[in-house]
């Protein structure tokens, strides 16, 4: 899917969200499947290929490795509410294998074959099955998430362009906003690693700097268009969280941002339908 930026004419291609990206079992399944691909030799290069970044980008590599290392515990948390418990013992057993692989590779040193030696095809099959069960339980809609992520990306691109073109903005505030917007964009580009949780975390950080730093809030307050777009970003990220997890699990950052006095609150985008945020 290619979307066109209405202000500049620039186009970017939005990636279709895989259903397995919507829960931690699926995200771990996708990563282990990637490691299994032919051509992966060393773990640092394997992860760099997965993220589509340079092998020399160590901060990004280690941040992603740290996120991946949390998947088994996230998956274990989902086992607590299994209504029939049929898959629970199998998932538990396979997670022990995943733990061993991840623990061995935390330094991102060594050969991918050594990583693969800790698990087998059964691990992939069980993680895939549990991912499908979670999506069924959550009634997740990857096509909706794909569209909403594209809309968030367009809004962030517009804010980034505004910041870039504004010659009057405080240089320190420019640097802060660019850093946080880039982090949100990275969370979209690497949705298959962090999921909506990473987006909510980055939104929480942006909200925090807005609240704590009067220079940041002052610059945004003087530019109502920025507040409009950032409010829409918050609403869409909240809608993505609702579509995946249910409204009771949306982080407070979404509500907090929308309640900030200098943000100009708009109605949700016109193509945001009730189906996008309802679990039924």
C-alpha cells in the first residue's frame, strides 16, 4: 500500500501487518523463523537483517535484543487466562527452549546455528498455534492496524516536516521533538518487534516531556496545527491498542495527551469506524 503526502507529494509504502505481529507469541515465532532462514550466520548480522538496519548500529541492535528477550515472559502472562488450557503445557515447555536460545545470544555474539540448536520445529509450531489462539481471543484485525499505522506515520511525517521547516522554533525544543518523533516512527517501522506496546511507551515519553518542559509545551501551544496532529496521533495509537488488546489495557498516556490544555482536540479521523475500536 502506497500513501501520498498531501502537502509535499512525497510517497511512502506502508507495510502490511502480519497477524502474528499482534501478540508476543507471534512476534517470537516470526523472529525464530527468521533466524531459521538460510543465509543467517552470525547473530548480530541476523538481527540486523531482521531490523533492516546496519550491523554497526549497536544501540538499536541491543535495544531490539532486549525487547525480544522479554517475549517469553510476556507469553507466560497470556497463559494465565487460557480458558481450556489445552496448549498451556506445550507452550510452557517450548518457552524453556526459547529462554535457552535467547539467554545464549544476549551478547549477540556467536553463530546462528548455535542459537537454532536450542529449539526445534515443534517450538515454532506451538508458538504459531498459540499466536493464532491469542488473536482469536482478542479478535484482532491486522488490516485495521495496517491502515491505522499508515495514518499515524503520515501524521508524524507532517509534524516532522513542520518542525524541519519552522525557522523560529527553539533549537533545543526542535532536537527534543525530533528525537521523540523519530522514536515513534521507529516503533512503527519495527512494529513486528515491539508491537503497540512500544508505540504506547514512546507516546508516554512524549507526553512526559510535554508536561515537564514548559519550553516544549510553549512551542507546541504557539503552533495549533502541531497540537492537532499530535492529538490525532494519540487517538490513533489508542485505537490500535483497543483493536488489539481491549480498551481496559490502553496506557494512560493516550488519555493524558488528549487532556493536555494546549492540544487542540479534534474528532477522530472520518474513516475511523466503530469496528476499528470495538472488540465485537
